[in-house]
C-alpha cells in the first residue's frame, strides 16, 4: 500500500487502471493504454491494479466495476471513469491535469 502512495505522489499525472483478468472490456482497454503511454511517454505513469489481488486498494477507492481508471496528481485524485474510453479522450484528460 505504501508503494502505491509513493507512485501516486508524483508531480506528473499517474493513471491507475483497476482491472480483472476475467473482464472483457479490461482486455480492450489494455492496448488503448499502451497507445496512450506511447503517445505521452514520460509525461504520464500508467499502472495496472488487479482488483482480485488488491482488494483492499480497490475497496479504499470504492472501485465496484472494472475497468475503472483513476488519475492522480501529487497524490490527489483528479479524475475517475469506469468503462473503456478512446485513446484521445484519455490523453485529453491527462494533458488537462
């Protein structure tokens, strides 16, 4: 848990993807997030959290459905969205942060 706090307490935006292996939409989101990372490079950190293996973390952020993405900046949650979004939509949110 403390490692997670370290990761989200960065100056640059940190996108957290709460996912599950059994989730179809999560599998669709994965290549989209890779494209986002390829586009933004060092301007964003993207981490994936498996809700089945990290139930305490999922519960702390009240993640009830997957995929759910949370965007953090300096440790504060600045955006949250459930479901699959287009690459452009995700990039817009990150660049605004």
